[in-house]
C-alpha cells in the first residue's frame, strides 16, 4: 500500500475499528494545534466482509453506526477534508506508527471463560510489524493479569524472533470509558483517564500522548502503580455499577408489592451527597460492558492466577439479576392483561441504551423473546435503529397503530420519545396498558394519557396512575 501521508506528524495506528476504535480514530485525527492536525491516523481492520463495510464507511466520511452525536458527525467530515485519517486492511501501517492502540474485544464464552482469539491475533500482528521504540496501548477491557500473563509473553517472543531486545517493549494499558449517544465524542476527549505501563518510559509516552487528546487540566489523568491495577480498575468500576443496578431492581419488586413510590424514595436518598449515584429502576441492562465485564474478575482469579477459592458471589448474582430484569416487565404485563397469548405488544426502543443505534445485548431482545414464548404478537418502534438484526422482519421505522395494541412498553429513554403526542395516538377509554420502564414520559405526556383515561404503570411504583 502506498504511504499516503506527506506531512510530518506523529503517526498513530488504531487496531480494531469497532464502537470504541472508530470513534477514537476520528477524535485523534481531529486534534489541532495552531489550526493544524498533529496526528496522522491509520485505522486497521480485519480483511473480511464486516471489516470492508467498516473501512468503506469511515473512508467515505460516515460513522460505522447511526449516531445522534452531532459533534462526532462534524469531526468525521473535518477529518475527511484534512485527509489525515485512513482505514485499511494493510498491516504495514503498524510499522509506520509510533503509537499503536489496540481496541480489539475480548468476548465472554458461556459465562465461564474469555475468548482471547481476536486479541491474540491482533497482538501477534502488531509484534510482527511494530517498529522499535513504538508504544503499544491496550484499551481493550480484559481480566486483570491479561497484559502481564498473555500479551507481554507474545510480545517478548516476537521481539526475540526479530532479534530485538525484549526489554525495549513499551506496553501501556488505558481503558476506555466511551458512552455512545449524544456525547459520544466528549466521552473520549472530555473525560477522565486511568493508565499505567510496563516501565517508566512507556508510562511517560502514554501520558504525553493522552495529554494531547484530553483536556488534562479539567479531566485528570490518573497513573496507577501497574498495568494490572489499570485492568483491575476497569472491571471493578463496571462491577460496582452492575451491583448498584441489581440492588435497585431487587427493591423495586417490594416497592411494587406494598405500594411504595421508588422514584420519590430515591429522590429523597439522593439528597445525601454520599448517595447521589444510587441507580433508578429500569427495564434491563444491555450493551457490551455491564453484561460481561463484572464476570472478568472470576476469570482473572480462576484462569489467569489459578485461584479457585475466590468465588465472586455478589458480582455473579448481580449479573444474573440484571440479565433477568426484563422478566419483571413481563410479569407486570401479565398482572394487568392476564394471559399474554394473542395480545399485541408494541415496544418503544430496541437499542441497549438511550439515543444510540447499538442493539448489542439489548434487553429488548430478551423481552421480545419472552413475549413470544407467552404467545404475544410483538411490534417495535425505534427511529434511531435502521434494522433490528435480531428481528429483521419487524419494521421498526414507524409507529404502528397504537389503537390496535393491548400494551405499549417504553423500553428505552430516547429523547425523541419525549416529543410524542399521545393525544393523537390514543383514543378515549382505550383499554391499553402503557408501561414506562425508565421514566421516559414527561409530565405533559402523562397528562395526555390520563386525559384519554388510559392506564399507565411505572417500574418500581406501587401505585398505578
């Protein structure tokens, strides 16, 4: 491949152009100093059908999925005009880069172990092509000990094979905290970072690099004692969030049973600064992080450090509770509709979180499957999702006739749902159950629904409005 850069800038290669790598590549390429870009960025993808689709989209100035982030869309166009970003299959770009960032996923297999195949393949490719003195940054979320016990040995073997002193390996870990949605770009550029390296030189280069991307005066870079600490930090913070969610789901069942308003109770608790981040009741947990990351602690203990005594009962149970959260909505519908057989249920929102088009591990999928098992006929509406891959035959682009539905379930808190006029969608005294699982409805919409004398049910609320 012809090396397309002509200006002298620091060359960066991002390996893996998924939901993190693609956005990160655009952000890095958009960084300016004195109105000029300071980085040349290569994005490296696998040479397959999916990889080609990603490469074609990014090189044409489009993001890999639908996004509501206008800032990210703007940056993609700027980068296209600057011509300092290029997505490719060609591994030779690794040799031309001073910074190599690995954003290759580590998947979970049957709730027991991790699949390192893609990560190992990426690291093997990197070590075959990397130039001496270049820095490798692992952004992938991995079980603690992965860099030390799996990645570093591959690098050492590869360096030795190329007659390069393995002591010259520069390896760092700095996990991502990307939040797809309206603040997709800001969650990369205007957010706190944790990092560590295998030596002082690696840590210094890593800190210098991220300091050019992040406003470190406002968003501090935190250096931890070792790479293992950095890996551990990511897993623990996601485990904390997962446990928090599971706790509230558990208490929501009691609130519904005895007539307590969870929303008002939680508002009262949040007045205490120490409890401000307590979670709210919801529909379920989805996405690529909270559904698997908390289980990485067990993998680290059992598979990497060979310790069979550490069991992680609280964390493991929390993930199980969160996986089953959509069942609570099924039970509420059964309580209000009786048998679900033959009932028409319209799901508002099929992505895993608000204002994104990403449906990976969406709780709406599990919910739809449970509805079908109970004999219900499902419909769905999500204007941000072009195609719901799990239910390709469903047209999710339009609102189906609500007047013919038995229940409407607001499953995702998209901003666009707050603009819906229920005066036009509902008929007077319609025998429909509207289940709001995430406090999606505005006060104005609640009044509209009440005016039509339709029934509204909220997750975690003991009183039906």
